[in-house]
C-alpha cells in the first residue's frame, strides 16, 4: 500500500502541474490572439483548474467506476464550497460581486437540482434503474452552453473590470509545447490517480463512493484551492469566490456531461445524500450574502463553512457506504 499511496500522490502532482501548463499555454495563445484577460479568466483558467476532475472522471467511467465518477464531482463541489471558501474567507473576508449573487450562485443551485432530476429515474419516473444516460448528459452540456452564453454577455458589459497584464506571453512554439505537455500530463496523472485510489479503496475495504468523495475529490480540487487561497491573500476576493462557483457549474454540467456522453453512468442513490450537501451548502452560501455585511463572506461565516466540511468528512468516515 505504500507504493500505491506514493503513486497516488505522484498522480496528483502530475495532474496539478499538467493543469498549470495547460492554462499557461492556452492563456498565452489566447492573449496573442487578442482575447481579453477577463475572458481568459472566465473560460481558460476556470476550465483549466477543472481539468483534473475531467480526466479522472473519463478514466473512471471508461473503467466502469461509476461511483468514483459521481463521487469525484460531488466531493469536489463540497470541497469547493465548504473547505476552499472556508479557508479563503478566513484568510481575508470575501466581497462578492452582485452578479454572482443574482445569477451565478442560483445557476449553480439550478445545476445540482437538474442533476438530481436526471439521475433519479427510479424515484421520480418509476424507471427500473437510475442512470445518467447520453440524453441526460447532452442536457447537462446544453445547460453548460447556456451558462457560457451568459458568461459571454457578462464580459461584454463588464467595463468596470480592470484588464490584468499578469498573463505571461510565450513564443508560439513554447505555448503549443506547454499545451501538449499539459494534456499528456493530465492523461498520465489521471490514470495514476484513479488506478491507485481504487487499489487503496479495495485494500482497506472502502467503497468507490467514499474514495471519490474524499481522496480523489480533494486531490483534483487542489488547483481551485491554490487559486482561491492566493486570490484571497492578494485581496482579489471576487476571483476567489467566482472561481469556486464557476468551477462547480463546470464540474456538474461540462464534466459529468462529457463523461456521460462518452460512457453512460449508472447512479447509486446513496450519493443523493452528498448531492443534498452540495445543495444545502450552496443555499447557505447564498444566505450568507445577506447576513451581517451584505455581499460579503465574513470570517465567522467562513469558519462555519470549514466546520461544515469537517463534520461532513467525519460523518463519511464514520458511516462508509
């Protein structure tokens, strides 16, 4: 098990570095093509920090580890909402843009409700099985496309945003090299992470659901943690919370949608509990925007989110299913 644990850590390290190279290469190319820094941040960077989840999910689905695929996404969203926002908000209280409260958080809530409807066929529609079919996956992808239309419109009206020159521009050949190497590292790191996480789960008698919700979810969410924590430290608080909410929408709609299109997924209703946690955490975040300092995640609220993650993880370990 020592070797598998080391290989799992190596897989995570390769995933994180691969995502970093992918974002650097893609951002440099986009900047050369005249794409704005804001557009790059809302698209390339947000998607780039979610690529570890995408690769882990595709690897899991093609190998039949359906609980790992769902657990990774739901666990990542819980990690984002409770731990990442908790840590970031403790570092510095997070001021939230009005549009994030009015549109993006409600869109993320709508996404989790849509996923519940699409996966619980037996409960809601009397079907013989619960699954995310290719049609269901296509609906998620369409929802994501509509979200991107909203992002595009937001960028057009975002004159109050300052242009950032922090994106480094590399020679085209180097940018393409970073892009190719990043994709290769994501593929290799994803395979290492999934294979060894499942081996560890089997050795200790842990369920695929538990390993997806905890180890894989935390490992693949490290890019989001690093991005939001650094953003909070630098007082770029709208980036810190926007990265999390945007990532959650990407995870459900784009990643599960893409995964389901490649390989339909059977759904374990035990995951409804975790889906409920994502929903409640999103509602709590929205409520926090109207308590004490409005449009702001205060430190005490961030501490409550962090304690929520500790309580959730403790429950999972005490009640493995």
